[in-house]
C-alpha cells in the first residue's frame, strides 16, 4: 500500500515545553486515520507540521511523498486543512466563501464548483446568506466544503466536531465516511473516542509526546486485558481501552 | 514555488476583493473613520477657530491637511483589527496551507487600507468644500497631495500590520493608533508652531506630521513647497520601510 503520510522521529518543543518526543506513524492512502489524545498532548502540533504551518525541530515528515520541510509547495498542492476553529469568512456568504477558495485554487469554473459543493452539503438554501447567520453545524459543513474545493487527496480534520451538537456531529461523520468512500485520505484528530470508533480504520494514541499505540480498533481491543468472569459479558469500549493504556504507561 | 509566483497578482486580487467586500458591507467603519475628523473640523472652525491666529483668512484651508492625517491615522486601526481577526479565526491558516503566495493575504489587507482611506479622505474633502475650503492647486499639485497621502497611509498601514499581527487581544490591536491620532495636535496642523513653548516647538518642528502638513498645505494653496515635501517624503518612506520589515518579521514568525 502507498503511504499518504510518513512520520519518523518527529520532535517539537515550544520554548522549554517538549511537546513531541519522537513521534512515528504512517497513514495509508485512502484510509481514515484517527489521532487520539487528551487536550494539550500535541495533536494540533502534529497537524500544523504536516500542513506546513509549523516547522519541526527534529525528525522527518512526508506527505504524499513530499518532505514537508523541504517541499512545502508540493505538499500544499495535495492537502487541505479544516482547523479547530471554522476557518470561514463571516461577512461573506456561503457561496462567496467557496468561490473565493475556488479562485485561489485556480479552478476553471468557480461558480460551478460552488453550486456543486453547496448542494452536496445541503447549503443551497442558505448559500446567499452571510455566514454570520449560520448555525454551528452549518458553519462546520461550509468549512469542510471549502476544504474539498479542488478535490485534494488528503484532508486534515482537526477536532472537526468539537463544539457541535450531536446532530451536527452526525452530519460531519456522514461527510467523512462519504469522502473516504470516494478514495480521499482523512487524517482526523479527536478527543471523542466514540468518534474514532465510528470512523477510523486506524487509530493512534498520542500520550506524553509519543504514539503509545497504533492499530485497528480490533487490534486495540486485543490489548485490553482478557474479559473477566462477570454476570454480563461486556465488550470494552474504546474509552476503557484508552484509559487503561494511559494508566499502564503512567505506572512505569 | 513557480506556480505561486505566477498567480501572485490574481491571488492578491481575490484577497483584495474579499476585504473590500468587508468594507462595503460594514460601511460603519468608513463612517466612524470620517465622523471624528469632521466633528473636529467643525469644532475648530466654528468654535475655536475665531481665537486661533494662523495668519490666513481661511482657517478651513489651514486645518484640512491635519484633519486628513487624523482620519488616516484612525482609519488604519481597522486594518489592524481585520488582520487580528483573520489571524484568530483561522482563515489565514487555511490560506497558508493552500498553494498560494503567503504574502498575498497580507497585501490584500494593505491595498484595502489604501482604498478605504482614500474613500474617507474624499468624503472629508467634500465636507470641507461645503465649509468653505478652496484650493487654487492644479492637477499636478493634487496628484502630489494624493501621492503624499497614499505614502503616509501605506507607512501607517504597515505599522498597523505589526500591531494586528502581534497583538494578544482585539483592544491591543487597535490601541496603537491613539498616539498616532494625537501626533497632529503637537504639530503645525492646528496652530503655527511658533506659538508653542520651546521644548514643544522643537518637538513639533521635528516630527513627521509637521513637514507632511506643511507640504500638503503649500501644495493646496499654490505656494512653493520648498524642502518640506522632501522631508515629508523621507519621513513617510523611512517609516514605511522600517514598519514593513518589522511587519514581515512578525508575519513570518506567526506563519512559520
């Protein structure tokens, strides 16, 4: 399988705070990769390095075969970022937002691209309203729609559902599944374990600056201690797996 | 890299279109920028003007250059505000992860500042005309005035960019403009500097606003401009270059 992302020994410090202490992982093309971790563990730092917003202190990172530090221009051609805060222009309308991005990506027909994406994200009716009147879920949908302009091969979603109500969250999940179905690689960070369980083919857990575990949900479930005799046999949830693994690491 | 350079102007055009829409959809920013200078002009002409001895019979003519500088100094604080909001909202991060020249986003704001301040300046000149402002200046002199004002706007806009890029809060992003608005008061903008005490006089004579005001005043009244215009241009270009370098440094630091 070809790799969409290859990260080796990634290091990053902010002044004295050593956030990433040698992060290694790979993401296969066409998969949904979820990076899990508590707040402040460095998930966003990894996203920023991979999307060329931040330079690492050590180690290497390659996106679609291009080194992020040496060839940021090539990396930017094939990615798009949906950051933690919806990066939409509040004063423009939904349609104008998409057209703006389509122009910046030099598409032949920005208006057509806008029509298509607005329809796909059920924003046609609200298309000509200013974004400042949108609900949180609509804003996030527009945000993701803007990220899809020009059909990038790899999409970064940094905590895409934080602050959304359950309905908005389910909408975003639906979009992510559709995208992956169409062959787009998705790199997702989240602190909601259910989200990773719902969406991801591959899950990595970032803890204290390192990836402490990485695998499919089934592989992660095997790490959980054997089921004890109880009155009701209970499958461990990902949440329990997460807490157990972190607990073990801290005991050492 | 080549592609981002080839598209620099069209990308900047998109950025300019975006922030111009911001201006026209919130005309209050232009109105706010115009109201204070116009109110000051009314106050000085109709209330205080009678007591101010400038040696000219038309005080509106005397006052206008300083009023225009005050309008520009307050107008650029919106550039700082808009830049700050873009940094904060994450839309700059989106632009920076796209294959476009990074400075295109910044230049979009700078050109918008130039255009919106030009609109304010024209509105204030129209009000001044109603209040009795008259000029014997020819086309070339008006072009020279426009050039000086544009250079002054650019210089202050880059100062605004430093503030907008490095501020920690919205209030911080706008606060830097207060001293700039105040500077014309300690200059030849409202009263001749000869009437000031020695220390203030020395400051007033050697700060940029006095030479800019004197140059514009001479151009508008058809007087020989002498050295003032060169001193004014030197001040504006000097501030422009230094502010540009610091703003770019702040921008690169923020945007890796």
